[in-house]
């Protein structure tokens, strides 16, 4: 049950990040609560909280340098609670690999995708696609919640 809810929350965070480059605070809060429940049931709450705190501090430093968004910082710390402490290194590697692929995709997309049309479409999905094309062509920030979500999903679904 917990993994399914986590996957849905991660999908929502990724979609929200693509459309608006924000992650609602309720998503990391819900993931953290589910992660704490999982850790309590597995009797690993102390090491899980310690690891999540260290990840939060490291990610905060990345945020201060402009490398991550604030929502990404909270999401990274929260998802570190969703997996067991010994799975966190693999989780971080998985997220990094997906993030690298996402960056390559965005660089490639900027070279092959057309410029966005000046007319703003009425349909929400078309407006979101237009906004993303605009970000790609102007080398805007990546929606890193996508990398966090996909990297975490591979870890969760793999078990």
C-alpha cells in the first residue's frame, strides 16, 4: 500500500514540476509521513531520520548554489525515508542517472524541437507544452522532480 501511494505522489510531483516548476509542500510532507511509518514498522526510524537530515542539509547547500530548487530539496529528503537506509545510496545513484539522462534529453530537445508559437493556446495541455518548449529553448531549469520521481520509482517498483 505505501509503495503505491508513494508512486502516485511522486507522479503528481513530477507533473506539477513540469507544468509549473513547483512542487506542492503537501507532497514531500506526505512522502515523509509515509516514509516515517515505513521506517517505524521496520524499526529503522533513527537511522532513516539521520540519513534524511543529512540529505536535506546537502541538498540545501546545492539549493544555496542554485543547483536545485527548494521543492527538490524537500522531495529528496522525503523520499530518502521511503526506502530503507541501506537502499539510499542506490536511490541517489538512480536519481543522478535519470537526472543526467533528463539533462541530455533537454539539450537534444533544444536542438530538434521547434520554437514555441507566439499565440497562447486555450487548452491546458497545449499551454503546458508551449511553456516547456519555451523553457527548453531558453535553457531554463530542469524539472528535477521528474528525475527524483523516476529514480525513486525504479527503486520502489524493483522490490
